[in-house]
């Protein structure tokens, strides 16, 4: 295993753990907020800005899970047609899909980065908590950056697989 592959795997796993911890924290905050609303007659109350924190936290958690899902091939795949083709064709399709995922991840990272830069210029703040809106957008960037790194490694792996399958001189049609 190369040093880059090890680093990418560790970063993806760390991001997934951070995403999980974030979801647990959001869940706990929701329980406290809902309980506070239920006990308002005792002087309790909801967590201020709970909906803002949920919006930002869920988005950041989703972005944190993307690298691990991609690395472990946990995304949806449809094999209705490709199951009837040979290993060469399926390996080629996998390579093309990995390039497409790299393009998508890179596009999202760049456009999101540009969006964060735009939000910093306007000085917009959230309604309840009054913190800058760009902070919320910026929480998505680490997950997207690691996703790009995972995508690069996935393209390299798919290219390696493609070369080895084509060198093996296997038939192009399945049984």
C-alpha cells in the first residue's frame, strides 16, 4: 500500500468518524431542544438557533461521509446491464465512473470554495445566532477536499485494474 493510499484511507476514516460524532452531537442537541420546548412551563426552553445548527451540522456530516462511502464503494450501483458483459468491459466502465466521480467531487469543491468566498464578501449572518453564514458553508470544505483526494486514488486504482485486466487477455463477453 502506497503512502498516498494510506493517507487517503486514514483521512477518509477520520472524516467519517467526525461525521458520526457530529450526527451524535446534533441528535443530543435536538433531544435537549425538544425537551426544553416540552418543559417550557417549568421555565426551560429550546436551544437557541437549533434549526440553524441542524442545517449546518447535517450538511457538514454528509460531506464528511462522502470520502468513506466512495473509498468503500458504498454508493449505489446498478448492474442490470453490465452483469452480462465481461470483466474487461466492466473494468473500463468502473474507470470511466471513477473519472466522473473525480470530476463531480472537484466541481463541488471548487464551486463550494467560490461560494464561501462570495459569502465572506457580503457579511451576511444567520437569523438567530448571528454568526457569519460563510462559517456554515466552510464546514463542508474538509469533507469535499478529502473526497477529491479519495477520488484521485480511486482513479489511480481503476487505471491499475484496467491495465492488468487488459494485459490478462480475458474474453470480452461473459458466459
